[in-house]
């Protein structure tokens, strides 16, 4: 399938609401960020094709955090051009809670690490 058409599907999945989007979100995303989605064995051919162009879709992509309730602190690129997990991979690996949202951190959630950092 055409790469630009598949990227448009990613964009529609993220920006629009409809029956197709609801089915895909329920079946494959399950409250995960686009950055968290991985390829697995029992997926449809269309979803497999979408996953092949996911990195192309995510290149140079930023996002507005807004209230931050749906924005992953570590896995979404809300602060820089890439996610904080890519900017600071050692901190991400040492972090106890990798699924924290921007809203939780903004409201005082304490990010803890497995060991003491200098």
C-alpha cells in the first residue's frame, strides 16, 4: 500500500472519531500511545502495514500536551521533537513508573528511580 495513504490512516486514527477508529483503538491500542504499539503475531494485514510505516509517521512529529491527561510523560514527544525516553534512555530505564502522564507529573506525582542518581 502507498506510504502516504498509510500515514494518513495513522493521522485519521489519531485525530478523528468513527467506527473504524473505535475498532482499531479497542483491538490494537488498548489505551496505549502510538509510541508503545508493537508488532505481534495475530494481527490483520492492514494493521501490519500500518506498523511498517509508524516510524515514518512519527518522524518530526510533535504534540501539544494540553491538560496532559492522555499524554505519556516518557513515550510521547510533547517537550522535544522526540520522546523523553529517547532523549534520556538511561533515566527511562531506571524509572519505576514508565506509564505516568504529563498531568500526573504536573499535579505532583513523584517520579522515582530504581537507584539513587547523582
